[in-house]
C-alpha cells in the first residue's frame, strides 16, 4: 500500500479548480494510486523525462503528474508524491490556467 502526498504546488494547482472537480480528482487519485502506482494501465503511463513527474494519471480531461518513492528506513515506506495537477484541451496542457509545455 502506498501513502499519497501532495506537494505545495500540487495543492495550489488543485485550488484552481472548483470543489466538485477537486473532489473528483482527489477521489480518483486515492482509488488509482494507493495500490500498484507503477503499473501502466489505460489511464496511467510512464512519461519521458520532464520537470513535472515520472508518471501521469489521466482522469477525463484532468492530468495528475506524480513520482513514486520507496524509502527504506526502519520500515519500508512507499509514497506516491503528487507533483502537479492540470487539464488538457485538445493537445495543450494547462496548469493553473497557463499553458505548459512538456
């Protein structure tokens, strides 16, 4: 099982959306990424190296970019770190209303 962590930037990205949209995104993140976040599916894929994150989760028009961390201290702690949240319109990605180039 993985723990979900949101960066400050990701939380600010979520604040850009309406409450219902935030709930949809966060519920789907919990549902999709708590177990096996490194498994590619129809809605989850590994990305080419970029500044946002190693993985992308597609939730309709929304995109969640995340990294998976496995820490071994006294116990193994598995974390999914949400780096950014945006949405796509046609072939363009927008984060906080600004077009972002991957």
